[in-house]
């Protein structure tokens, strides 16, 4: 039914409940034929006529327009606000529960915009919890609806990211290119640059470095033209990863530090903490000889994440990277402690991080001669990695696992892990 049909049906239902004829409702301001057309959905009443009819029917205008009373609308908006607040505070499981409970509210059915807000919130909360299957299903359903152009881009960003993180890279690229590659692409905006940045990361994951470098330059030009903090951070940050993948370490850190400076000045503390962790990762990758600098940045990030509303997965990621830096700098006991803390925080769905945390524990225990414990953690890495699809990311994880197993003298399992690494690399 159309919106006009629903409004007409409500007017008709309340009129009958009040025991009024169409003529009685219409008199003296309106004609009974006009009321009949409204009730049949053949005419859309103006806001002034709707307000008049609400007064005559002694019901709320909100009910005629939306099918809910003003009190019910207030309850829905309050519940949505609480769900969003939980999400912003990093309480992702609670946020997911609140969004799901709100969607079960029958009063939300006729409120298209609020329902779409709630469904998008549930998709983002599910994604944050590691449930990419549910997030993708919800986002694809939303794409089929009548939505604004801005909402379409928001959904595309989340869907491209969810496909990318699920290693469904062809689909991730298709989602981004559907908007950015169309002849009717809108003018560059902050949202569109963010979509471009997400698409750029999918190109990188897919190994399409040439396309990534070309597109990174396009995004940087767009961000320079816009001159906004949001676009500057998104374009420079992803250009850093492209430069790093191309072997240009100094250029990568220049881009990343530029993004970090803008983020620290204008962004939310939670996102600043996340970016500090990622910057330290880049530092470790491109300047391993300066691991102590990355370690100090990560220690600062640990303090920041404890004071801001990041999720437990983000806190665990910080601990994993700090453990990695501690191993490189020789602080083995500290590395083991941080890796154990990370492992305790992680849900079962965080496969790559769970594998990394256990591998770092294996390395730390090997270095301190605790070989039995080391074997236990390294063997458990296989359980985390096995459900993951065969990708270049999985290949590097399997290769690191194989090397550690070889150090532990477990040659049979090392060979198996090397074979899995080769299979993931397509060899």
C-alpha cells in the first residue's frame, strides 16, 4: 500500500470508530466527496487538511501520518537513541540487541525512515560484532528500497567494507564501482571520498596495485579540492597503504602522519585511538628498525582505548600490535602479557586476530623456553585460521604459523601449514 492509501485507511478507521459519516467529518470546511477520495487513497491531503481532520477526529496528527501516537513515536525515537549511544560507546553487543528489539516493534513498520535507520544500525552493530553474514544480508535488503542518495552511499560504504572484510573482494569492488564508476556519479563529497577509500582498500586486498595507485591519486585530488578534514583523513590514510604496498615506506608514513595530524585535531578520540594503532602497524612494517617508536605509540593507544568508547575487538587489536612491537624490541614477558590480554578479550568470530594473538603467545613462550605452552598456542592457531577463505592475508598467517612450528621442531605440522600457505596464495 502507498502512503496515501495508509493515511486514507487510518482516517476511515478512526471516523468509523467515532461513529461519523463522511459528510459529518467533512462539514463545513471540506466536501464529503473530497473526504471519500482521501479515504480511498486517490488524493493526498495537504498538511493543513491532515491537521484539520486530526482535530475533527480527536486523534493525533502523528497517528494519521505515521500510524503511531505521539507517545509511541517518542518511545521509538528514545529507543533508537539508546541503541546509537551504546554503539558510540563501543558496547556493540548491547547495541545489536537494542536495534534488533526495536525492529521487532510493530509500531516501526510504517515509519520507513526510522525503520531504515534502525536496520542500518543493526547492520553496523552486527558487522562490529564480526557477523558479516547478517550485516551483508541487511545492507543488501536496504539497497533495494526507496532511499535517499546520501543513504545509498552510506549503505554502499558499509557493504563494500563488509564484503572486503569477508574476503569477498569481487563483490566489494562491484558495490563501490556501481556508484563511483557510473556515468551519473555525483560530485565528490566527504561520503563519496569515504566510499572511494573503502573501494581502494578492496583493490589493495585483491592485489590490483596499479588500479589502487591510480585511484589513490584521484582520491587525493578530490580531497584537496574539498578541503575538509573528513575527506583529507580518508584519502591520505588509504594512500598510505597503497604506498606501503608498493614498497614506498617513507611516502606511506608521510601520508599516514598527515592523516593522523588532521584526525587528532578534528576527529573523535575513539577514532584517533584506532588510527594511532594503525599508524604504529605501518611504522613496524616500513621501519622495523624503529620498533621502539611504534611501541611507545601503542602504549599510548592502550591508555587512549581504556578511556574512550572503543569496542573490545579494538582494544584486543591494540594489545596484539603492542605484543608484536614488544617481541621485536625484545620485551618478551611484556609481549606475552599483552597477547594473553588480547586473547581473553576476543570473540570467537575474530578469526584473524585470534590467530595473531595465539601465534604471538607461541613466539613469546618459545623465546622463554616454555615449549609446551608454545606448542599449545601455535597449534590452536590452525583452529582460528581453518575457517578463513584462501586469500593472500590467510597465506601470510599460515606462513608465519609454519615458521613458528618449524622453530618448535614440529616438522609435520609445519609442512601442513606451508602447504596451506601455498594453497591460499594460489600456488
